[in-house]
C-alpha cells in the first residue's frame, strides 16, 4: 500500500509543544542545589581535625549540624552557605565544619 510510505504516524503534534513547556528540574540538579558546600567545609580528621586547624590558625571554628529530614537544613546549604558574602567571611576568619546529625 503506497499510503504507508507517506504516513507520518511516528510524529505527534504534541511533540512540538513539549519543547515549549518548561521542564521540572532534574533530581540531580535539585541535589546539587541543596548539597553541602564542600568547597567551604574542612573535612580532614572530623571535628577534632577541624578544631585543631582552627586553633593552630587562630580562627573561629564554625560548626553546622544538619538533619536530613529537615528542609531548613537543606535551605541553609542552598541559601546561606552559597551567599558570596557569607562564603568570604567563612574563608577569611573561620574553619567551617559540617556534619549530619545521627540523633533522631
């Protein structure tokens, strides 16, 4: 049947519209947005290592305890620790240590 050659059944009119609809952020992008600020966190030797580094360099030790089940902790990672002013303050005068609380 010659009509089959001209049939464009694989094309859907909605395909063109799908390109125009904003897509929701991917899970990976969301994870990146709320991830711990690894570029600021001192991670050698746990709390004791951070404390010793702060003492040896005469800096304040800034400790942030997070809870995975509290959105405000994730928002802190996204909104506060990534603020340029806050980042500069931490780099200039603090040793920053962050940990996830395991206490329920």
